[in-house]
C-alpha cells in the first residue's frame, strides 16, 4: 500500500487523518482543555504536514537502510522504494 497523505476531499485512512487523531488525543494533556472541533483550517494544516512528510521521504530514500542476509548468511543491503 502506498503512503497516502490525504486531501481535503480524500481524508479517510490518510496520514493527515492520523495526524488529526494524534492532535485530538494529546490536546487535553498538553493544553489542559478539550480539543477544538475540527475545522477546514486545521484539516488544511494536517494535509499540508502529511504531504510535506511524504514528499520529503520520497525525495530521500537513501536515508533508509535495510540490512538483511541471504539464506547462506551473506549480508545484503536492500533497496527502499517509497510510493
């Protein structure tokens, strides 16, 4: 499954939705009051953050190192492709 940043019109199951959920879950602990109701401005922020994170990850796949071994124990460096 490809990473899904999300858009205002396709928010469900996206990284943006996960960021909104985390924001809501931690708001009370940090701010001392209930989280504000969702708004278009907040959704735009969550979409922008998610899109920025995913675009950055796609632009820098070399930052991920996958080390594995063949059945004979020979080490092998895998390749990461982020979609």
